[in-house]
C-alpha cells in the first residue's frame, strides 16, 4: 500500500509572468466521484507559454474579461496513476487503483446547451484543466484531482511514457484533421510541424491524400515531418511556398490548408495558397491578433473556414493508433525537466531547439 505525502509540489500561476513553485502545498483530498492522480508527466503546451507571457486571449483586454482564473496549477497535457478516490469515483469512471489514466482537457459543466447536446468540448462555462483555479487545477504538480464530469480514459501498459504524454496533443491533431474532411484526390498543405503538427502529419497520412505538403521554418521539424509521411516539405523563409504550391496544382492551389503554427503570418499565407471553395482549418492558439482580407474568404474564393478545438472523441483513437503502431512518438518528445526546473522547461518550449517538452515530477 502506497503511503501518500501530506505536502506536495505544485507550480502555481498567480498572474502573467508570475508563476511560482510551491513546495509545501496540501495533498488534494478527493470528494465524491473525484479521483486522486499521481502525475507521471505533463507536457508544456504553446498555450502554457503564451499564458505565462500574458497573451490577451488568456488574460483579457479592454473589450474582454480574463479567461484565466488564478491562482491555478497550469498544465493540461497530463497523465498519471490512480492513487486515491472519493465516494463512488471508481465505479463512476470504471477504473481501479493503480490504473494509468488520462483526462481530457475540458471539465464540462453538463448543464449548458452544448453539453446537453453532446458537444461537451464546446461547453459554455468552459473550464479547462490548468486555467480555472480550484475548478480545474492542472497537471504541473505531483498530485491532482480529476473532477466528476471529467472524460477519463484508461491507458494500456503497452504504451511508453512518451506515447502517453502525446495522447492529449495528438487527440487535438486528429480532431483538426477530421475537420478538414480530407479526400483521396486532395492536395493538403499543413502549416506547422510542431508537436501537434507532427501528430497531424501522421493522421493525414492515414487519410491517404494525393499529396501532403508540410511547411515549417525549423529544419529538424521538417525532417521529422518527412519521416512521418509528408510527401514534400518546404521552409517559407527559404522559398516562395505560395508560388510553388500553385505550380504543383496547375495554378489552382491546395484543396485543404490546415493552420497549426501559432504565427499570424501563416493565415494570409494560407488564404493565398488555397484554391477556390477550398477547406481552411484553423487550429492555432495565437499570442496576438491576426488580420486578413475577408473578401478573399467570401467574394473571391467562397472558402469553407473551419475551426478545430480540443480533441473530442479522439483519445481512444490515439491510444489505439499507438497500440497498433500507426502513430509514433519517435523524436517528438525532445526534453524532460523536473518541476524544480520549470523555468528552463518553459524557456525551451518557446525555442526552436525543442519539439515537445515534458515536466516529470
């Protein structure tokens, strides 16, 4: 029987650029239908970096309130082991002590229109682990609670730590690819080969389009994308990618453009590159606003613009793909840090030197 500590380490977000490592936080006590999880690893997402830096989409502006509710433990790319539970939790989630588990990022309210219609990932209250104080403390800690409305999935023993750590981002990848409605004869351009982009490459490859082109400015990420199945890779800093894609498509442009860079410049690039009546999937979390000519979307091209948010109904698929060796984590997780080293982890996650950075308690 494991003896649990009474005091634990947590990284706590008190505000923009005000994150602090707390070394003597009380061990969370699970209430009815809550699970206590010992964290095995938690990824550092681009949104974590943007939030730490004070991006207005997280902290609000003159026209919008803050979405983040500090103090809160950050981190939404976590997984771990069941080590405690409140009344009815094991039955509620169909798990047992010692199981490896992951919860989806969102903590649905189950009361709003979207939750009642089965669209839980668009919950109006929209608590996301790692952003909304005690309602949804995240995984950058030693122990955390899974809330009663969590979407919890068991992880088989066959998956490696790095594969487990990529379930959340790759679930988002699959959802974005599904939104693109990729067909066999499509020319697909994916802009961005970061952690989620590399998941998208693998998912798109399984859709078997006619041509998959991946864009990024970091050579190592382009190398990984090529290894995961991209037909062509291009660096927008080194060549005219719009002209080249149009030349490859008889001047029409690509059928599907998936934007996954987080760089505002990638949006107008896609609008220029995509054919008339093409499908543009916007996935990125931006640190600042982007401006485009909306007449391209409507009057000139009649584009189908589709957003992609979170990874609904995709966690089990990612786990299955890893089990069947249809997905690979090889080369995606590049760095691991302890909680004590969180500042170095955030700095590295924002650099070109890394792909996916993990915090391992």
